[in-house]
C-alpha cells in the first residue's frame, strides 16, 4: 500500500513539474494581413514586457531590424492582424509566409540573425 501511495505521489509531482515548467513559445502560422516581409513587434505603451522584448530585438537585429507597432497608434492593424495580447512578435518571410509569436520566444533571433 505504501508503495502505491509513493508511486502516486511521484506521478503527481511529475505532472505538476511538467505543467508549470517554462515552455518555449512556438510560433503559429497565420495570414499576415498584408504586412510586408520583415519582423514586427506589436506593443502597448503600458506593457512592461514590451520594453524587454523591444530591447532584445534591438540587441539581436539592431534598432532598425524590426518595426514596432503600438496599439495606441494603430489599433486597426492589431484587429486586422488578430493581435490580442502584447508583446507579440510577427515574422513575415519574403514568400509571404507569416508566423506570430507570443512575446519574444527563446531562439527566435537565432535564425534571423545575419
């Protein structure tokens, strides 16, 4: 009986660790809604995480390597592209394929860096 209780507790702990561990955020393909090829960072002036994402993009791509779009300046574009949360990074490839990433996920800059 004790062995069964210990095994159950180990399974429960393993499940909790799996559920709460940080996960790498994956991109989601979507219709780029007419965006030109490039990297876009969708932000809001009241978003503290947006400043961190902007700094990381500027460090990895340079200050002119991406376009920042603030919700307060262009809410219609947020609606058209389907951005509901910020920060959100969008990559539009030269062939028009678009990928939306919540925030700035680890590893995003690796394939984009020169």
